[in-house]
């Protein structure tokens, strides 16, 4: 089995895929891809993924992008522990809902608020910050009485959400202590997701470093 994963550690979706791979027991061949240098715009990359986004998966000539699609594909083909992505339709639906919430609400609201002011010089939009805070409030309610994102056992959704939450947390725009269920869950994930430090925490720290360097350049 040789799976190539086109990847950059600063990317939360890339790290979500890697965390999920560790859960599933897949060891992808990491292809570090520097988007800033156009390494995702080569003819080879565009043949795999015309949207030229990362993460992108190459499983022996089968190409796939969008992180949550990659995660569920890896499980469907290589997974052995059904608890990670339950066969029961209702339990699986909860995992899927958490995926879609992460993609369409939590991470998207973070990008909508953080990226324009940080990378493009737009004034901070407090309405968008409030929408991000609302998303964390939603997640806090979802986690009430639940150890993990979709119940009392770890699932693929925890990998995706942990990568997103760690990215928001490390840049300091959300105080997780205001969301006790999220804070508790995140602490558990850091302890129980396999290879968390290498697969996710180091990349989140790199993202923070890149943000800080960008801020310094804007001031010079």
C-alpha cells in the first residue's frame, strides 16, 4: 500500500487528514507541497486536482481532494475499527454532521474572520468574530454530556475538529475556557489522538509562526 498525501503542516485540513490516518492505521507518504511557491500549480498536480488545493490524495492513481472526503475514503478502504466511523446509520450520521459543521461553519467562520485582516489588510470585522464565537457555542452544546465529538468513543470527526480547533486556539482569537465542554474535549483529544504532537501540534505551531512573520513584515 502506497498512498501519497500532498500536504503542508500549516494547513488545518491537511493535519486533520493526517490525524485521521493515524487513527485508521494508514501511514501515507507525505509529499510536502509549498503552495506559496506554486508547487500545486504544476501540470502533474493539476492533473490530479484541477482545483489545485491541499490536501490531495493519490492512492495508486486514484486522486481525491477535500479533507473530509479523503478521511472517509481512507476509512472505507483501509479501516478495520468500525467504532471510528460506525456502520449504524444514526451513529454515522452524527459523525458526518460533525464533519459538515467543521467544514461549513466552524472552520469557515474562522477563515472569514481571521484571513481578511491578517493576510489582506482588511479591518477586523467584529460581526464575523461574533459569528465565530457563536460557532464555538454551538460546538460546546454538541459536546455537552459527550466525551468525544460524536459520542463516548473517539471517531474520525475528532481528528478533523481537533485540527481546526487547534488552529483557532493557537492564534489566540478565541478563549477556549469560555467554552468548558470544548476545552475539556480538546484536552482529551490532545491526549488520545495518536501521534497528536507530530501529526498536528507541530503544524499548528508552524502556522502561528507564519502568521507572526507575516505581521512583522506588514509593520516594516
